[in-house]
């Protein structure tokens, strides 16, 4: 079964063709990073206009690379939330038009669900129950999955998402956008114990996250050093910040795994590409007998293959979305 996936929730215009929810035949991503870099972040209106320009060519290329024709498609899956409403509308409108014209099922997919299912593209043998850690620019969530299509929120950010904290700290340090890769590059060779930064564990037993205090601590440190006429090591500060984020993500993820007694954890989202997080969580997981899976780097960031994969499983359960499907910028998974 070939499913066309469409993803336009933020600033990546993506289209993909996936067979049986597991085999990626094509995965096209037209990045807008260069467009938004001069603004230091994503400009919603600009992103929407670029999606209109880039989506049709991305779909044509996805079909071409997959060696497929329109008549080969058996469903079209599209992100309909959460995300930027204007950006989402471009993808949803296009998917609805394709579904109507080809008379094939339309499947609306939650963006977070898509990130989780990126793992199934490379680990099709995964069995429920599982724990998902979604870490991106807009989300930091711990999600328990007792079965396909069932989700229980165990913990979430109370303020800044992990990726958002990376972006904001990168801006403070003059490292540019996007912040995650910039911080990681700057942290190479740095001493992660050089700068004492807080870890927000919150109240005892909480699996929620909070990174706004850590962001403020970095800003205060920079200002204090400048006011005192003292310099600081950029690599040490970047490494210390990165380690502070990773420590909390790892500890709370493994605590959630202990509580649910799951044998595997699926990490997903843009921050899941961070090498420090990948190394630390895998090593700690091994010590506790928990298998930890990360998608390939190309499947961590926003892409349409993950949307097609999630859509396939919904389609296999007999689910369909109406042609009245609309974009829901604050769509919840739970």
C-alpha cells in the first residue's frame, strides 16, 4: 500500500511516498532555513508563502523518486496540527484536493504522532507498549503508548520546549538559527562541568519539564561576565547548557520507563538529532535494561515520511478523515 505523506506544519515543505508504513520510497524536504535565518527564527507568513511555492514541486519529485504514478497511491496523509495555522492550511488544502481528485482516503495526522512513527520506518519489529520522548522546537513530551493509536501523556514542558531553549540560548550567544545544531557545534571540545547551571527537576515525582529558568541562567551568566569585564569560554558555556538539558531529559525519560515497565523508548523530534542526547540516553538505557531507539538524522527533523507512516497505521485500522478536515494549530494528541 503506497501512501503519500505531506508535512507543512512549520518551515519545512515535505512530501514522501511510503510503502506499507515501513519502506520509504522517497522523502523530499525543501528547507526554508536560509529564508528565515536573517530574521533569527521562523516568520509564519513567510513560511506559508514558501509552502505554496514549494509544495507542488516537492510532491512531483516524491512521486518521481518513488517510481510511482498518481494511480498507485492508496491514501494521502497530511499533518493537520499542531503547527502554524497558515502553513498547515497549505498542506491540508493540497491533501484534500488530491484525495478528492483521486478518490482515495484522506488521513489527518497529528504532528507529534508522526515524529513517534519515524522510528517504525527503521525498526518495524517494535512491539507495544512503548514510551515516546518527543523533543523539538515546540514540544517536549513523554508519551506512553499501550497500543497503536493510543497515547497517554506522562510529562510535558511547562514553559519552553527543549528546542526552543536551544534556539533562544543560541541567539543570546550570537550563534544564529537554528539553535540546536549551532549549540552542538559550539559545544565540541567544551567542558560540560565548567559552568554551574540549574536543572529544573520540579516537585518530587513530576515528569514535567521546565527550561525557561535554565535559559535565564545562561543569560544572567553572560551579562554578569560582561559587567565584570571578564570573558568566558563559548565552548564551555555551550557544553554546560547542552548537558543541563540532556541530564533532565534522560533522567525523566528513564523514570517514566520504570513506572510503565516498558522495554523500549522511542526518541523523536529535531532535538533527538543531538549527539550528546543520543549517546547519554542510549548508554543509561543499556545500564537499566531499556532499549532506546533514535531515528536517522534525516527522520528526526520535520519530514513527510513519518506522516505517511503514521497515516498508514490509521488507514490500516479503517480510519478516514472527512474532506471537511481543517487545520488545527493547537491540536492535542491526548
